[in-house]
C-alpha cells in the first residue's frame, strides 16, 4: 500500500478519535447545568466521569482481543456508530439514573475504538514512521477534548446542555459512513479473520504472555499513574476555571480544555517526530528515555496550583506543562507497538485502556471527594508526585525493552 494512502488512513482515524474524545469530554463543561437540573453533589458529578471510565475499563481487554482476531476497520466503524447513538441518547436523559446509564453505555461503546484504531495505524506504518502516525492520531484525540469542551459550553450557555450531545451524535453517525467507505484493513487482516480464530492461542494464554513481559507491565504501570492525573484534569479543569476565576460556561469549558490540549497537541506532534528520529539513530529504547525526561521536567510545574496566581499565569504554566508532558506521552503507544507483534498490539492496547480508565475513574472520584478539603488546586498539585513515579517506571521499561519484533508493513 502506498505511503500517501496510509497517511490518509491515519488522518481519517485522527478525525474519528477527535470525535471519540469530544463526546466523552463534553459533559464536564456542562457540570453546573447538570448540578442545577438534577441537584447533584460534587461526588455525584465525579461519579458521572467514573461510571464512564469503569465501564470502559471493564470491556477494554475483550475489545483488544477481538480487534486482534477480526477486521479492525469494522470494529472502528461499529464503535463509532454505537457511541454516536449513545451520545444522542444522553441528550434525552430525564433523571440522574438515566444520565448515569448513558455514561455506562458510552464507555461500553467507545472501548472498542482505540485498540482497533491503534492496531490499524500500526499495521500501515513501520517503526520508522509509526511514532508520527500515532502522534497524528493522538493529536486528534486531544483536539477532540478542546472541541467537545468548548462546543458543549457554548451550546449549553445558548441553548441548554442537551443540544451539544444531539449535534455531536449526528456528526458521528455521518463520520461512521465515511469511515466505512474509506478505511482499509492492514496487510495482516487475513490472519485475524473469524475463520482462523479457532486456530489461535487461547485468550487466557495470550493475556498471560503479555502479563509476563516485564517491559509491558512496567509501561502499563506508568500509564496507570499518568491516567490518574490526566483524567482528573480532563474531568475537573473546566469547573476549576469557573469557580476560581468566575468564567462563563463557554469560556470555562474552552479554558479548561484548551490550556491543556492545544499545547498537548503541539507536544504530541513534536514527540512523534522526535521519537522516530531517536529510534532511527539510537534504538527503540530511547523512546521511553525521552518520556522519562519529559515527565521529570513537567512535574514541578504543577506547584503553580499551590500559590496565589492570576488566570494568565496559571494558564501559561498549564500550557508549558502540557506541552512537555505531551512530548513524553507521544512515546507511549509507539513503544507499546514496538514491543509487541502485530497480532498482539490491540490486545495490549485494550489492557492498557482497562488499567488506564480504571485508574482514571478512581482519580476522578477521589478528586470529587477531596475537593472540599483541599480544593481542586491542591488536588492538581498532588498529581506531580504521580508523574515523578511514572517517570521511574518509564526508565525501568526502557531497560526491559525486548528485541525487535516483526512489523509486517508494506512500503
């Protein structure tokens, strides 16, 4: 398959990924409206994010295993159509229970996307371009957080919180049709057909093999630690800006996502290019060394949340923090694909998704519980310690990186 075509596939998946994250992020920008309509406490607001993350976590390993066995294109399209339909249903919720149910359903629908999408990108890109291709996809994810937060805040102020969910869901259904027409499976799709599934290793044996790989376990631990802080930021930053600086829903939704994600997109793009260059020059282990260095530089910046500061100062520090952290985080998925063969990458990504979202759900709920005693600023500052520990696990994973695996990608 020609190079331009495989980059078009990466670009289309970046658009799908943007919508994936926009749909999950939109709800945090309308927390004040939900709190007023359904009389929710801070812990209940945290539970909205946690219910999504834990349902996402519960099925992610099975989604990854399935994506290593059937058409990844079909999984992407099916997941996109399903979560878009659930997003429309969210806008119809009339009670707290119905709202929580739609968050659970959203997690179940969205969990099938990322393992299949990451595997599909990696199938079309060898190690020398994989970092850039996966960074493009990750940029889409992060851009979706900005768009979802800003759109939901704007429409919430103007028309009520429900309209943004109907709009995002409708766009998703249209994009599902586009993906069905233009996405293609990679060179190894035939090996994942349903007809060959019975000849593959048992699921338990495949999971056991992954969990016995020291590099994978260390990388998964790093990812879990980062996920706790990441999901705290995603879920609570818009409310922090609204309560601390008295912003409108639209401005708080934009500020709470854009300060984190605009620079994150830049950092991820830089990280993808840097990590590919490092791999070509010094070997695959150096992706994880770059990750460690970026985390150690970024962590001390979170002290800004412990001192009085203007919105301009806080926003500026968050931008720099997110840029540096983004460079490091861009190394995570390419490193995962570097250490696993093609028919195990979606399973590995699914396991990472399970661990990340379970840890993220704990973090979101903990932030809601700790908010009254420490404030959101104190909670955010505490994330620095988790990032430093994650840096140590990234370095340890670099020391355990296995020999090169086959990529099976056409030029």
